[in-house]
């Protein structure tokens, strides 16, 4: 299959591909997504196939606007609407699945994950398609999510109908997935929205391994080489120096100086937002010339909670 590389002006071309049952990679504020008509079972199955995604891992359905979401799912409860009206980016909610959304989208569950991207381009593309799009990240399953079109091209060239060549994504990690209960918000997957922001709306409970949420059950974010995380602490730099001795390693750092390590380094950034935006691209870059990636760990605080979760999962739990 030839994968068409589309400029941002070619939304109509991509929308026609979607309408014919094809799959198209497009940018959102979080990561690049692989979109298909959320009402077309055959198109949805293509998404699972090209990614090598387990059928038990649900997809997120993307809508062009909150008005569109509320109109298509009028039975959504008021508490969920309240949260969506207050947090307008990087947020996915799990709700009862309406009959018009095929069960294959939700791994056969009676719930579905839905969201409205904050990215204006993504919303314009969904609107042009005329239907909501089921869209996981546009990468091979288990790999770091794509934050640049080149990442999509590397993973899925020749496997998908088309992809947009747009700018890098603004946030850099997947959306936070929540379920809104009468008295609290359950966070099913940490992501681009910090729990501190959600706590301003309702009490928050973090729930691990929820089947209703994408990205909680299987291997994710992993590089092609080994990766470890150095636990944050006063001796972190020393531990890394000892660990990388005589190894072909790349250190992903944010706190120590690059001169602290006699090895290749990649600077992640100074703030949680900058580090989050750069993390997946840094992992993909490092794996090309390393036998092992060592990532400096982060403080155990809410501002770094998503970063800690992502790097530990990328390292498959290996901490030094």
C-alpha cells in the first residue's frame, strides 16, 4: 500500500479516504492519532490490524466539538458534561456506550471512551469527515506514541492510506482518561491533564488497570533497546554514572548537567510541560544509537505523576 503524505491544506482529500473506509493519521494536541470512521466496523478493524493492537484494548472516539458530542450522546450525565466544559484539552471520559458505536471500538464492553481534541486542525478534520473518528495513537502497538509526523511515517508507512505532515504535537503524551461518578472522578489513565486540575472540580481517585480505558492493560511506550529509570534522589547522578560505565548508553536528563555523564545525553527540558512534550521523541532518538537508555527519574509529586508512570512503563518496570 502507498501511504499518501498530505499537507495540512488537504483535509478534504483525507476526509474522502475516511468516508471510503480508510485510515488516516492526524495530529491532535496530545499525540498523532490513527483515525477511522467510528461507525464503520471494517475501518475500525483495519486500525487494530495495522497497529498490531490487541482487540481487548479499547479505542477513543473523537468528536469535532462538545456540541456535537452532547448532541450525538444526549444521555450523557450532567456531572460528566460539567467536567468536559471545565477541562477542554487532553481529557477522555468513559461513559455508557450508545448503540450506534460498534462494540469492536470498546473491546466488547458496554462503555466507550470519548473526547473532543483541543487541536483546531483535528477538529476541522473530524468535521470534514462528517462522523466521529475512532483513533488510537498512530504507532505500532507497544511503541512510544508519535509526537511528530516522522514517527508515524517510521512505524506505519505502507500500512495506512494517508497521514498528515503537520507540526509536532503540543502536549506530547496521551489524554488523561477518567470516569465521572456522582461524588468523585476516577482517573483510569494518567495523561496530559494533571490530577491537581481535576481536584479543583471534584474529589479524585486514581484507579489502575481499568479495562474500560485504553493503554492500561498491555506493554506500552517501549523503545527497541533496553531502558531503565534511575529513581529520583540526591544520589541519582552517581548511580547513573556507575550504571553506564562500559555501556553503549544514552542518558535522558533534566536535572543533572550533560557533562556529568561520560556518555551520549539528550536534554528533556526544565519544566514538566517541556519534558512531557519531548519525552517520546527523545526515546525514539536514543534507541537508534544505544544498547540501553537511562532516564533520570522524577520527584514523586502530582506535577510529575504522568512522567513517572510513562518512563517506568517504557522501562518495563526496571528501576535503578
